[in-house]
């Protein structure tokens, strides 16, 4: 996983398929917990080709953490097979999505603005 600290307020994390996905989410959470401020986060899913129940659970935990800390979480750049998982489970109604990382970053900047 790579974490790009795009600004003090916004981070971008690129995740991979399981089993690395769960480890990546844990590493992201640990990195955020070590910081002085809590960032808004864009999750780049462009390299993720499938999600399982563990992946979805980890994303839901990250979403809850973001809500509890009044932060935004955006999922970006997912391929169709991953998007279908969100549609099938109904999770498309609770997460915020962007077609790509630049659009997600622009949306977060506008929300802060």
C-alpha cells in the first residue's frame, strides 16, 4: 500500500487485493492514529480486482471511524467487478464514490471550502 499525504488535511491510500487489503487498512489506520490531525481520506481502489466479506468489513470500520471523527472518506477508481459488489450488497448507498482520485480530491477540497 502506498499512502500519499496530499496535504495535512487529505490523504490518498492505494489498496491491493486480499490478503494485503486487510493489512493495508490496518496500516492506514495505524498511520492516521500516529498523526497530529485526522485527515480526510481517499481510498484508491484502482488495483483491487475483487472484494470479499473481510474487505467490506474493513471498509465499513474505516467509514465508521471517519464518521466518528467528522472526516470524509471517498472510494475512488474502482473497476466494474468491484462496483458490482457495492451494488449487490447495498453499500453503494452509504459510501461516497468518485470515478478517479483527482475527482475525489477535488470533491474533498470543495467540501472543505
